[in-house]
């Protein structure tokens, strides 16, 4: 075990806010928490490519024209994890949902941004509540 293994280093997460005809795509994990598609940034991968990949892996949806939204600083004390999450939003042409990552995702739905389900993941709650490192203007 190297000395780095014992350090508590933040992870880099990527979140994608897919939009189709005024609705936002949300996923629910098996613990009942809602968020948009997202996950870890892989070594050598760009954040935009990670957002596209995670959305496709989790929901079968292809997202395009990604725009930077914000960065959140997410400390999940109960899990003893710390994420820096880079958020993007993008457009979806075909809204057909197919959950491809059934080990992680229990449900995927298109929602009205004004009535989002809960409970929500801390990092998604940070984003929609405006607790960001950079400006956030809404979904």
C-alpha cells in the first residue's frame, strides 16, 4: 500500500442535466435518492465525454450540445466521501429511456423542473439550491 492509499482525497464527479422539450431527465438509485445521470471521471477522459458516457450508460439516452453549468463541492459525511462535481446540461433528441446500469439505477423519468422528486442526492441538491463554486442560473 502506497502512502497515497491512506490519504483522503476528493473524487472528481461529473453530472449531466439532460433536457428534452422543457423536461429534465432524473435517475433514482436503489437507495431511493434522485439525481441526474452522472458518475466518476475516468483517467484521461474529458469532463464532457464523461457526462455523455454516464448519461448513455445509465439511461440509454444520447445527449448533445453540452454546456457547462457549475461546480459543486460535495462532502457526504455519512459515507465519508468528498466530491468535486462538474455539471453540464445538454439536449436530447430521442427521449426513449432504457436503464442500462441496473446495478446502480432503479428508475429513470422525465420530470418538470418545477416539481422534482425527492429525496435527492446531496450533490444534486447542492446544484439546484445554488450551493455552487461557480454561478448557476437554473436547469
